[in-house]
């Protein structure tokens, strides 16, 4: 991969700005009609219709509602993949926007509507204007939010049908100014595992707790004690987070409950720490339950792996960004303990994950997964121009 120059490409940015209003309108359509994981029928219909009209070969139904638009130009053998996610979240929107969600309890609170519109904008320009020599695979993925749509696409033969030499994706970043891009080397996002613990004791009258076996005491001890696994057993130079997100136990004032259920999220930036935590969490919970005379059942599900960027591709992505906006608007970003199922694709094909500024202060709005969040339309042209520049450079 050849390193681009670092002078801002004002000409490309101006050309993308000219077609951006149409894509902003598409973004608003998607935002008003959000679809949850594997329900993205309307969104994939819209994407497929546009890609087909622009000359892409479109295949649908990969990973349920996922699709790929492929465009081949020239005779080059290089193959590039770019991914955008399409799904929304089960959140009631409270933005008051004219294009706010029309579906109760569903909204685009993470900006996937923006990611989809960005890639469509780039797709239009690349098909109609840009020159390159090779194969471009645009991957529109369902179910990024917790349901592993990327893994399903991979398992259903995504990269067997559409081989890629490298793959890239981006995510909007509230708190990073519009017009800026950021990348991380190596482990960029944490793994995520879900743990459901059921503690079973013996119910009793609240006035005579000695006749029962109270799971509430054990649950409280587990909540407090789990944090010692991070603070005292994980290397202090390694990042890890254990979050008890839910404790459900009993319903009334005067009954010792029979069961307590805990829902726990576990994150790590190192695969070995991830495995260490799984072993120790299970052993700790069983030991606590035994100490309190309870039975513990543990469902431990490994969800998303650590997202690992390949240094070579990070440097390429960074150089492309510098050539588009200038070196002063491209930064190194610290890893985040959030998770992303693009990690599954990076386990198969090398590549990098890029952050696109969504704004700061009033301009940037709130963080993602918030009922007041909205993707910043000002970021759309830069995101699209970035994909155009990256594709042209990679497939030069």
C-alpha cells in the first residue's frame, strides 16, 4: 500500500459535498424508520435499490438481512472491503427532530443510519466518477448491536464469496470534532461477554429468615466481590471491566426470596485476560454460593472478541486521512472498552477501524445509546470522501 501525500484534497471534498444533500435525505429516511437486529428489511431494500441503480452487482440475504454491493473496474487483482452497519436500538427517541423515529421503542441511537448513508454516498461517487483498478466490495451488515451480525455473515461465507485483501469500517465519535478522524493501533476495542447467574436458596417468612436460605445476601456479596478480581487479580497494566447491570431478587417486604438473578457484562482488551476472568468469575461465584449454602447456575456466553487493528492497515488509513484533511486533523485514539462485532471480520481479513468526528459540545450532541442522540449530518460528506479516497488509493 502506497502512502498518500498529506495535503488536504479540497477538490474531492467539494465534489462529495455536491451530492451529500441527497444522502442526508436518505439518512433521515432510515432514521425515521429504524429496524432492530435482523429486521433491517426496509433499510436493505433501500440500499439494494440504490446500489443496483448505480451499477453494482448486489447479493442479498447474507446474514439474514445483510447484503454486498460489488463493483469491478479495470483488470486489477486487488480486492477491498468496506463495511457499514444498518441496525437500530430498542430505545424510545426523545430528540423532537422532524425526522425522528416513527416507531415506538426503536431509534437510531448509535448512528448506523449515518454509517449506511456515508457508504451509499461513497458508492454513488465511486460508481459514477472515481477511477480505480480492482474489486470493491461494499458490505452492509445487520445486527451489530449485541446480536453478532458480522459473525453470521462470516459464517454464511461472506469472504468465500467476496474475498478481500483488506477490510475497513468507521464509527462516528461524539466528542471528536467534525472534520477530524482518529485511529488506534492494535487492540482498539474490548471483548464483551455476558454472564447470567441464578442463585437458588429457600424461601421463608421475612420475620423468620433462619427457616430459609437467603440468596439476597450472596448476591450482594458477589456484586461487591467481583470488583476485586479486576483490582487484585488482573495485571494493573491490562484493562478490564466487570459490570453488574441487573440484580433481580424478590418482590415484597416480608418474604425471603427463593432466587436471585444477576446479569453481568465482562470486558477486556487482552484475550488472555478475557480467559482469566471467565475462569475466576465462575470459580468465585460458585465459592460464594457454597459459602452461603446456595446453588449457583452460571450461563457464561462469550460474545464479541477483542477488535484488533493491523498496524500496516492503520498506517495506511491514517495516511489516507492526512491526505484528505491534513495531518493536524488526524489523531491517535486510545482504545475503548466498548465492543464492536466488526472484530469478527478482522479475525478473518486484516484491516482497521476508524473513528469519524461527530462533533463537540452543542454541535456534537450527546453520546451514543442515548434517547437524545442524533448522527451529525455535517460529518457525512467527510466520511464519504474518506471512503472514496481510501478505495482509490487501495485499488490504484
